[in-house]
């Protein structure tokens, strides 16, 4: 097993030096600061590990470029709170420092009744010090009230340092530092407004690394240089080292249940897959073969299953449609019983059409983009036997998309905070829905999928 492999069998995993980069609210610059710190420390020879609080695919992909290591996800709903210390320890295994990027504002929770899920709750579970990123673009003396409030709201989550973002000038920085000095919370640095540090965004967040890795790698290198010159990196590392070393419960790996080859969609259109899911499939006995649906004329040779994750197929719909031979191959193979798992973007690809553009035609449904953002945690109960198990299989997941299907499917009863509906498509060899799963807490899903594919191979 290689370095960073999730779900490795370790008797006594331990949390080492670690720090949480949090923010006062969404859009404050957490990803900029966290990725810049990761890149700057990595450039100085430190082994830097990364993790992201909450469900996310894009921010962790930036972390991976900055650190050279697989990104990890810490989500209290998808994995359960009890697993988070073990997941963090796995992420930071053999690293000099683990940098955790928060989600939304420090105290913004999951919206699931009875489950906090906030960055503050995760930092408490990890015994990790918090560095607060403040957007200072429209502040001077009032910055003290903001930091004071965040520092005092919960005594168990003290703010151990502040990074000032979008500072206008040297004079502006001086005013901010003077305002904060009486609080006794160290200012660890200031980033000035700089258009070169602004990343492009689209309807679901930043542009994924897979779409333009060379440009984004250059942007991260430039950001790392700015952060190294603007922030006190030594103070951040020393702060991380104040987190107490702590042994945690080991993770339970997926059991090896067979052997199969799984074709995994990759490339610019399909980059939303949790690395933890891929690791779980490998542990269950799968050999993973990635391919790009934009360019490969057929599915990889000798594959027993297909895993089509999320991404932005809507951006590449015309190019996907032009790859007629692959669409025909997919349609024929799935109709013949190819074991298949599609989530969100993969679901759209398997439909008859997307915004009127022909897709694979595996599912008797048409997809169209929408102005409405659908997001939130979901619990689903299957109504038919599927590749994941019998009727009544429970799935914990999240949704995040701006599209809709007609018909939406009826393979599951899907429940969220604000309602319940039928959705998704399933058969003994297939599962296709909008649901993004994170298999760290449910390795049995990986086992069921690999077992089904292994039976096909036999």
C-alpha cells in the first residue's frame, strides 16, 4: 500500500501536528489561505497533508496540487463524528503537519437536527487550534468586534491566530493590527487585494483542477510565494505543534471480497470522486482503470464494472455526444449487465439527453440544467434490489447540482431536511442517482459493488 492510502490497517493511529483554517463566513478566502499555506510549507520541504471539512470535491483538488498528496474529507454526516479523528490521523500519517480547511463560517453547522457538523465541532473533535481568516476589505476598527465575538462565543474553540485577507494597503493593515492588539490574538499575516490571486468560478464553485491543471498549478505556486512573504509560516507550524499528540481508533477497511476491473470516468468532465471511495474499492479487491469519456472510443479492455462519478458533463455535453462509439459501447455493455455506479454528473451522462443533446441512453430519462441549486444531506432507502444490496439498503449521501431529470426515477425514497421524494434508478447490476456517497463509514457499499463485478468476471 502506498503512502496516504485510506483505510490502511494500523493498530494505533495518532493525530500529529495539525491546524484548522476557518473563516467568518463563506467566500472569506479560506481556500486561498489554506492552499497557499499548504503550498508554501510544501515548497520548504515539509510533508504537508490536507483535509477539508464538509462535502467538497473542488477545494481538495487544489489542496492535492499544493501538497502532492491525496486530499481527504472530514464530514460529520457522511462519516459520523466518531470516525473523524481516525480519518484525520490517516490523512496526516507520516506528514509533518496536517492543514484542515473549514467549511462556511466557523460555527455554521450541518442543518441536520442533532448534528453540529461545523468547522468548530470538527476542530473540537481533533483538538486542533483554529486560525481565523477575516475579510478585511471593508473593515478597520470593527475587525476587533468580529474577532472578539468568534473568540469568545465558545470557550472550547479559542481562535489562536488571525489572517487578514483583502487588505487595501500598508496603512490599512496598520489600522487593523492596532484594533486587534488589545485582544491578544496574534495576527499571523495579511494578504493584500491582488487580482492575480482570484481563481475563476462557475455555478458550483471553483473551476476543477482537471480542466486546467497547468494553469492552476502555476496559480498555486504564485499564491504559495505570496503567502510565504506575507504570513508567519513558522508561527503557523508552531501553532500546529501545540495540538496534543493523540491516539485514535483505527479505521475499518473494506474486506477483500473478490477481484475485478472497474472502469472509472476521469478527465475534465468527471473529476468529482472522493479518493476515499477509490481506496475502499481497491481494498475490496478492485483494480481501477481510469479513462476519459471525452476521448476514449470504448470502455477500457476487460472491465467488469463502470464507476461514473460527478463533474461538469454539462460544460462538455457536445464533446461527449460526439464520442458516439463510446456512448454506443456504454449503452450496449450496461444493457448486457455491466455492473454500473453513476452519481450526479455520471447520472446525466447515462440519460437519453442533456439539454437536448444525446447522451448514452442507458436511462430512460432526459436531463436539463436549471437555475435552482439543489444541495444538502440526504438519507435514502432503496425500493428495489440494486448493485449496493437488497430492498431497504440505507444510503447516506449529499446532493449538489443545478439540474433535474424527467422522470426523476423511483428506485429510492430520498429524505432531506425539507422533504421526501422518490428518485434514482436501480437494478441488480446498476445504481444511478444524484447522491454523492463517501464510503469511509460504509465500506459494505464498496464490498457489494466489487462482489457484483467479481461475479460478472467469473
